[in-house]
C-alpha cells in the first residue's frame, strides 16, 4: 500500500501513527508529496488531491484520515483504535472530530494570514477562537491515554502541529492538565517516531 503524505500534516501523521500502533507500518510505502504540485499519482488515487491518500494494491484510493484509519483498524482485526460500538465508539469519534477540528482551524489560520488577511480579520479571529475553545475543552477533559484510541491520536497530532506552526503561542501556560497529557502522549513510540520539529 502506498501512503501519500506530507510530514507536517497532522492528518497524515495520525495515519502514520495508527499504522505503527496497529503493527501495519511495514505494509505501507510512505511517499512524501507536495499536493500544490498536483502529483499525477495522487490525482489518480484521489480526485481531491489531498493528503493523506492511501493507494491500495489494486489501485483503489482511500482518502481522508478518518477513512484510512478505519480501514487500517479493520485490517488489523478491528476495534483497536476505532471502538466497534456503543459509548466508547461515540467518545472516540467525538474526540477525533475535536482533534481534527482543532487542526482544521489552525491550518486555516496558517493559510489566511499569508494570503493577506490581518490577524484581527473576523475570519482569522473566528478560527483562533475555535482553537482556543478546543484547547479549553481538552483541558477540562483530555482524551484517554492508555490505551490511546483514534480520538487521542487526533488530539496529539493536532497539538504537535500547534507546536511546529504556532511555536510562539503558549497554549500550555493556562492548560496544565492538557499539557501533562500531551507530554505523556508525545513519548508514545507511534507519536515519537512520527514527530516533526
């Protein structure tokens, strides 16, 4: 299987970390791409030309980190990262949505400001507020760590993105519980091996 990705993408990191956790890393060939170049191999597998994209041996493309992780979880027997049902599934998927939403808002800020919008523009402020609210929610209820599931992976990868792209933002200062959770999560082998500085 070919995994098209970029190292800074929190969504691609989530897939890479999931593959490690599930023992499937050796089955992936990781290919770093720049989607802004519209690589033909990514376009063939994913008409959206987004990363991560997983190309299966038969040429079928899977895209969106949620879909890819769900596929990998099933390949590894199911229920390890994405609980099969009930309250555990609901909690894991809700936490995944929060982690991915945090990453979405942070990435949008990184896109809007270089595009010429001022820091105080309402759209930028709306996304920054979403980042702040997400961090505050996570401070009051961090995800489970042992065993980590898809929700915890999503949150850890979003926080890792903040560390790289918003290094001057002291998000830890007023969120000691989340900071402690992240310090414990980031040393897990799947996250330590996929970290980008």
